[in-house]
C-alpha cells in the first residue's frame, strides 16, 4: 500500500542553526503535502503545506521543497528557536493523506 | 483551535467492553477523519467520511466502527474486537476531502 517514510526520527540542533527533515512517498498520485507540528500533549497543527504544482514554498523561517520526479519533499527550519522543539509529521496524499512516523526535534541551548 | 471538540479527554475500557469516542465540529466541514497515534508510529487512519451518511475504512479499521448521521458529528466506537486499543485517538475535519485538516485535542484510551 501507500507509504510515507520520514527521516530522521530524532534530530538535535543548536539554537540558531538550521534543521532539515526529509520525507519520501510511494503513491505517485499524491498531490498534497502538509507538514504538522505537535508539541508535547497537544494536537497536531499545520505549519506549512505544498501542492504538486509548486516546487517550493516559504513562510518566514519555514520552507518546504518538493521533487515530484524523485517523490521526496523536505522541511527546512532556519534560525531555530527553543519553541521549535516538537514532533514534526510530514504527510502525502490526495483525498486522504498518509502520515510519516514523525521526527522529534530538539533545539539545544 | 478550530472548533473541533473531542470527548472525553481520558477514557478507560474494561475487557470485552465497547466504548464510544465523541468528535463534534462547528466549522461546517464536509470531511471528517479518525486517526490512532501510538508512540513512534505517527498517525494512522482508522476511518474517514467525505460527506454525511458516507464513510470509508482507513488503513487500520478492524475493531472499530463509525457513523456519520450528522455533518457535525463523527463518533468512533472501539469494539471488543480491537485487542490492543490503548492509544491516543485524534479526530480531524477539513472543508472537503482535499482541504487542510484541523485536529481535535484527542482522547487517550487505556484498558483496565
């Protein structure tokens, strides 16, 4: 069946440095790629999304890139801050989306 | 946080018991979803509904049932056939089946 692989499962970066999380997907019909952030004990919240007609999207310190040919997409967070510490999920799909297993991001002081 | 309410926040199930988790939204969204979250497993889709009176199985539907009699409500029943029900259950809704999904605060289910 369809699958979304997410790497790494855990990521630690120094405050102020950049963080990159990568995902690959198997269903070539996927055309919607959201990223969610889940803080401890809270609900997942959308932070950025991209559709297949766009290769890159940026919102302040967050950017997402998409390579449909290679079926992979990435989340980039620049100038990381302590409040960026959370679990991040990628997802891919169309009328239903498949989530990756998540990346736990630690921002080190 | 989006007008999606899940209740209860915590729920305990006894052996052989069916329990029902509530999900209500006042966003006038057509589509609603139920996910199960286990540590290290991400979110796995149990059932989804694209429109009232219609729903489809997700990837892990066995041992669960749903109904969608009203647009704003999508309750999930965890039946006794679900042998490992302990998990965090998240409900989501979107304006249509291709819209952004907004999540409820979740229900944590444990087995007594």
